[in-house]
């Protein structure tokens, strides 16, 4: 079965072809980061318009790279939510238009489920069940995963997600957008003893997160430093922020593993590419005999491969999940725990 995946939830347009017999055949991605940088964040209207321009050329690219004729596609999966409403509508319209033209069944996929399952695309994928840390954009959640569509929410952010805190703190340091990679790189030059920032909810008797206070702590430190701020001061603050973030995420993951009795941890989403987080998780897991799995770096950010793959897994589990009804709707807000097979 060959599944075409279409991703357009935010500022990346991604298309991919996944074959349940041969694996990933081809994928193509266009990032809008350069367009949004001058605004300091994603502008939804610009994002939607750019998805319109990019989708069909990317489709042609994956068809050419895979050597697959479009009529050989068996089903089309698209991101139905969550995400920016306008951006989601573009991807849904493209996917359903193709489905109608080719007479292929359709399947709406949850964006976070795509991230959650993306580590299974690796050469050495984890087996079910496992604990998953989803750290993607506005989402920070710990899930217990028993199988496709079988997810139990263990904890989530009560305010700012990890990715949001990275971007907002980077902006306070004048690092621009996107802030996550920039603040992580700068932190490598910082003194870990210079600023001991708070670890929100580190000792709370639950698995929830809260990062708005950490972002406010960065603001407080920045406001106390004379202008212009030196490069070393910025690096020291970045180090204090990253160390605090990593400590909280690592501690919550280890607690989730301990309480569940599971020994496999999956990290999914853009923040999963962070080098300090990976180092912290690997060290903590090795000490306790756990194994940590990550997506390939190219699949940490939004991409069409994870949507095609998630769609294929759902169709394997439930062939009736696809439909030949080409009217569509999107779900900008869609809790992952509502999913069923």
C-alpha cells in the first residue's frame, strides 16, 4: 500500500510517499523560516499563501524521485489538525482535491500523532509500549503509548510549552526567530554557574510542566544587566535557561518511566533535536538502564513523511479508516488523547 502524506500545519510544507512494503519512497520539504524571520514569528496569512505555492511542485518532486505514477497511490493522508486554521485548510484542500481527481480514499491525520510515531521511521525503531515526550511547537506532553491510537496522557504543560519558552527567551536575548537552535548554540559558550534559573514544577507530585515562569526569570535577569549586554552575558543567560529546561524535561521523563514500569522512552518533535536535551536524557537513561529513541534529525521538524507513515499505520490497523468523501474540515485544536482507531 502506497500512501501520500501532506503536511501544512504551520510554516513547513511537506509531501511524502510511504510504501508499507518498501518503506519511505521519497519526501520533500519547504521551510518558510526565512520569510517569517523579519516578523519574529509565523504570520498565519503569509504561511497559508506560501503553502498554496509550494504544494504541487513538491508533489511533482516526490513523484519524480520515487518513480511512482500518481495513479499508483493507494490513499492520501493529510494533517487535519492541530495547527493554524488557514494553513491546515490549504493542505486539506490540496489532498482532497487530489483524492477526488485520482479517485483515492482520504484520511485526516493528527499532527502530533505523526510526530509521536516518527521515531518508528528510524533504522532501529522502538517497540510498543513506550513512554513518549512530545515537544513540538506549542505542545509539551508526556504520553504512555501502547500502540497506534492507544495513547494515555500522563502530563502536559499548564502554560508555555518548551518550544514557546525557547523562542520567547531567545527573543529576549536578541537572537531572532526561530529561537530554539540559536539559544542552544549560544548556551554552549556560557558559564553554567553564572545564573541558576528556576526549575518550574521540578518537585511537583505530577508529570505536568510549566515554563512561563522560566521565561519570566530570563526577562528579570535581562532587565538587570546594563545595556548593551555583552556576548558573554547573553551566553551565560542562555546556558542558565537551557540547563533549567533540560533538568525539568529529563526529570519528568525519568519519573514517568519509573512509575509506568516501562524501559523505553521516545522523544518526538522539534525540541527533540536539541543537543543538550539529548545528552541529558542519554546520560540519565543509561544510569537507570533505560533506552531512549529519537527521530532522525530530518524528521524532528514538521514533515510529510511522518504524516504518510502515520496514515499508513492507521490504515493497516483499520482499512475502513479511509473515506471517499471529498468535503473536508480541519481541527486547529485537537487533543491527542481523543484519538481512537
